[in-house]
C-alpha cells in the first residue's frame, strides 16, 4: 500500500498522500463502519454501560494513584509462583533484556503473541539484529510481517489490506502455500493455520504481552479471537512476557469490569473468544516478565495527561474517528495510531518528537464518547497542543501571535489593522473566499480557505450608526 512508506513523516505530509489512495479509504471505511455498528449494538444491550465505564475509569485511576505499591505487590506474587521479574526503564533496555533472555536459550526463532508493548520497544528489529527471527502468530500481524509492512490499527493491524492483496501475499511469501489459493476468508485462514501449527510445535521460545495484570495474584491475562496466543503461552519451554507498568488491576473482581468493557468496545462481541490467564510457568517451562516504563512515569507526572494511561487498547476511538477513517494508521507515524496515539505517543516519547500528532484531530469528541474508560482525548489534545506551542516558541507562528497581541493591545492600532485587512478582498474576487496566500501564510490556506474580508469592518459599521 502507498501508505506503508509514510511511517515517520509528519502527519500532514503522510495524511495528504494517504488521502490520495482510494482503495485504502474504501478498505478503512468498510472495516471501521462494520466494527462501529457491532459495537453500538452490543453496548446498547447493557443498561449499566455508563456505570461500567465509570467503574473502569475509577479502577484505573486508583491504580495509577498508588502504582508503586501495586507494582511491588505484583512482583512479589510473580516471584512466589516461580516467574523471574525484570524491570526496564525505556525501550532500549526492555529490548536488550528480552533479547538477552532469548539468546541465552540458544534459539534462532521465537513465536510471538500480538503485543503493542513489544512493537513499542521495537523488539522484532532488536531480535533480528541479534540473529533471531520473530514469527507473529496473530493472523493480522502475520499478514503485516509477511508483507514487510507496518501495522495500521491497534486491534486489526492489517485493516488497510483487502482479501485479494492478502491472497497474493500468501502465495508469494508463505512457505508451502497452495499456488492456487483463493481469496476466500476460510481458505486464507486455513493456509495461515497450517503454516503456524508447524511453528507452534517446533519453536521453543515465545514472547507475549498482556492485556491486564492482576496485582494481588500475579496473574497475566491475554484476550484474543484466534487461540494462537494460548498456543504460544503453553507449548514453548521459555515464555517471556513484556508488560507495560500501567496494565495492572488490583483484584480479580476489578478484572471482571474490564472483561465486559474490552470485547464490546474492540470487536463488538459480548465476550472474547479466548481469554488466557496464567499465574506462573507451566510444567517444564521457564517464565520471565519484563515490566516496562518507557515514558509512563513521566506521563503519570502530568495531571492533564495521565488519564491516557487508562487506555486498554480497545481501538474504539480509531474505529469512530473521522480522521483515522480517511487516512489510516500509517499516516500517524507512530506505534499507536488514531486519537489515542495522538495523545499517548507524544507523552511516551516526548512532544518534541511528535509535534504534529496533537493536531491530527478535528476535536469532534466522538473518541471520548466511545472510550470505555472515559479518556477525555479532546481536552488532552488541546493540552498537548499548548505544549507543542511552547516547544516551537521561536517559530513564525509565535512571532505572528505576538504581533497580533501588540496590535490588539491598542484600540487605534487594532482599528487601523482591520481597515488594512480590506485590501485582502482583491485576493478573493472569484469565489468570495481566498484559496491561496503567499508563504508563510500558505500554511493556513494549504488545507482550508480563508473568508474574503468584508467591505466594511464592524467598528466602522458601528460608528456610522
């Protein structure tokens, strides 16, 4: 897909190219529209949805307020059950720890459960640099990997691809596939199943993430739709789980709330087809858990931004966002795309490195409406935009704002400026609006029209009467 090569570019540049891809827009509109409709249907079934949503937000906030205590409790429970716990301050340290654990086993290949945390720390690349191949076992992640592509959605990484594209990819890249493979979904799933079953039975090391971690019992929870995660968690002799420190919930009773919120918000299902829970290594297995900070404590220190750590990675905001539906996830240039990525990525990796993401939104508010843990993403975007302005303190925009402030601070200067603005009518004679201004003002008119100035200012009109 053309959007694939846009990762890393500023959002306005990448989004403009993605908007020119008609097939991408059709794929996204169909997929997100279907998921939205399913979600709305199953959410409407619950008369206490608002209360569940409030409970989820409250539980997450309580954990974040006392995170150090819960983390130590979780570590103690893991160690008691035979799991070795490792702590990682950033992505590089986390990738280094996992790579070291994998290399110590002597393997040249690992199988992986779908995990946003491992994508965040760039684990697959780190393993490849160490001579270890990571095989994704989630079907959508496998599609992305075989195509040397990038995920464009948190829940459905290959949402930007159609069935025919996947068929061609399998024929070209999947070992042992039938050369006459069709684009029937069952045939595609069966081809992937045959390929992955061989990996499940021959690879001795697996890497997972976790959707939730229960502090009082040391339990890790993975929810999925295919069952591949369960194969990874039980068959290999070594299991390494990479877990963000915000994934904790205090008790099993608290977990119950999220097992109602997550499937309805993500896939539009009443419950996840597969919910795997493990509290230590299986018989004959060695278990490791790597707890990753990577900007989370910095995010926690910001009262206006810490609610982003409530996120349970359901993707409801992506499926509802009119911006995401038209540009896709690659345009965000971030592991976390969509509205949640626009607030989470700048906080985890720094606003200076993600200056365009807080502006990748119309602030319509639908992301807040559908969020199962009530993250006020629009307000957070405004907060982050203010931070971006601070980072850009010496740019042309801030200089223009200072000039306008100077003019507005004096009534006479402001009146003269408004009268001078009437000269702009010459630029909009044809359509009664100005479609193009010279640099640096062209940054505005590149994406929107400017109203043609009126013949008479309000002040002159008022004085004349």
